[in-house]
């Protein structure tokens, strides 16, 4: 069985980060993905989907430091549905993406128009194999699949 999600989109909000009593962290945010198409009349339309994202520990650390509303990012993870009770004791369900890899795309623009290195994080299972500490701007992952971005990016939804 396979439960895998890959998305490229824009952060809809700054991450909401919480620290657990055991020192672990969770970062929650939303990501917007858009697609464009032509309707039956040939008019260009755009459809945006919003996804709830949760990431933990080292990935949450990177997200907390670098992700801001509007940033473009690539993420890889899995879909998870969880159950919870609201304040009125009514059972509620939430479906979200648990991000295991996040790569910030585009970088931050400097005053001279150049881009800084983008940050990247992968869940602890991959980063534990590296014992060396890396600078915050360096990649914190063993490997990330290449992005298949067409040379003509006029049809990209973002």
C-alpha cells in the first residue's frame, strides 16, 4: 500500500508552532495549490485547493524558522485523518497532510535581486543518518527527488 503526497504551492499563513512537554514540536499551516484550465467556452479558469499540513520535530524547526505566508514550497508526506472532540463533546474529523520533507522554493530576495539559498528539511528518519550539525541555510536531508518543472512555466499554477 502507498500513502504519499507531493505538492508545490504557497503557504497560506505563518506556521502555528507548539512544543510538547517531551520537547517535541508540531508546526501547522495551510498550503494553497492552484491549477488553470479552459472551460467549455474557452475562458481560462483557475481553481485553488487548500490543504492543512502538520509537520513534526526537525521539519517543524525548519518550518518555524523559515516559512512565512506566501512562500512557495515543495512538500512530500502522507494523508492522515484524525478524530477529536470539540468543546461540546462532538466528534470531529480532520484530514491533513503530515509533511515528511519540505523544501522552500524561490528563496528570499535580497536588495540586489539575488536569491538566498532555500531551506530544506526531512523527517528524523533521514536526518539521523547524519551526525554532523549543518548550518541553518544548508540542506538537512539525505536526498530529495528532483522536481519535474517544464522549461515553459507559463502553465504553472503559481
